[in-house]
C-alpha cells in the first residue's frame, strides 16, 4: 500500500493523521501520538485500575483462602491495565494539538529578541 | 506519561509496589488466626542405652508421635516444620536440647497425623549424665508463610525418664 492510500485509509477509520506522521514506506509499525489530555487520562486510568484490581485480588484470595488466586487475579489485572493504558489508542488523542504548517510559518516570521545586558546585584 | 517506554516503566513500578503492599497485608492477616494445636508423644521402647567410646551417653528410643496441627494453617502458609526435642538439665548445663526427629508438613490435610518411629537423630549427651535422667519432650513448630513473618511455638510434654542402668 502506498503511503498516501495508507494515510487516507487511516483517516477514514478515525485515526488522526497529520503531516507529522510522515513515514518511510518500509516502516513496519505505525507511530501515533497521545495528546496531553490523553496522557493525563492514561495515567489516571492506570492508577485507578491497578488499585481496584489489587483490592479485588486481595479480597478474592482471602475469601477463597487461596494465595494463588490472589496472585492470578492481580496478574490478570496488571496485564489488562497495560493493554489499555500503554499503547497509543485513538481515544487518547481526542484533543490533538495542531502544529502550524511550515509554509504558513514562513509568512509570519518570529519576532527578533533584543539582547539587553543585565547586571546581577550582589547582596551583602 | 509521555512515551510507550515511560508508561510501561510507570505501570510496572506501581504494580510491583502495590504487590509488595498486598504481601504485607497478607502477612498481617495471619495474626487474626488463633491456632489450637494438640500433640501426644509416647515412648514405646528404649532400644539401647550405652556409653560411647568417647565417654558420652547415647540412647536410642522408639516413640509414637501423634498430633493435630491443622489449626496452624492459613491461606498464607507454605509449610509447617516440626521437630521433637528432648530437654533436660545437667550439672554442667541448665538446659540441654537434643533434636530427635523432624518433619515438614506441606499441607493442611497432612497436619493431623501419627507416626511410629525411632529417633531420626542421635540422642547423645555431653558427658554421661543420662542414667535415670528425667526429661521433657517438646514438639516445636515453625509456620513458614508464603509471604511475610514466620511464627514459631511449642508444646512441652513432661514426665519422661531414662533407665537407671545401661542396657
């Protein structure tokens, strides 16, 4: 699949695709980003899910009288949490930051910063 | 939580920290268990009682140990290590403890048992003080947890004594 058809397919599926996701045709993995809101959400989900699974695992183990059950439930919970919070799922990128297009940036040059000398006062 | 590796590291660190907390609470839950073990040891026979070439007394005896240690097991118990020790006093030492037999109980089902055995380890004295000696047989147990604190306790059974003369 050529890059352009790949891109258009992904944007059709709802994955935000920007010029920043320029990839060589040989790249095997798709690199998506998480926006800032998504990162915060991912961290919150991870902490809450791990705590909930820890409590559930302990209660299950205590009630059933089985240490192995506690460890298994917790291990399953950790794996599930990892699957939800670690990869860059699209729902973590619902507030993407749209960077300025390069051709647009050239039309508005950066303001020049005047260099002024500053003296640092010594306290005696 | 910026990149894949960063999130993976964060998740694993937090998960392991919480696991450590879970293990600590599990160990604390063992304190709620009030065990009520019972044991009985009968000496069936004194096989022989001799003075060794180096001058130390040695006894060989056959005993019948029966015990119910099921209440020691909790969900956090890996195994219970038990041993029978003979305890007595001599002029030289106020307390002598000689381990005669031990065993590992791996599960609750095996904790109610009886065994007819001769002493697994040699009952040798430091000297020749054993003739007519009164001694206690103590059943010690160590409850080894899957995680956390190990509990140890014992039952003292009194009233045993050795023959007056060598056999």
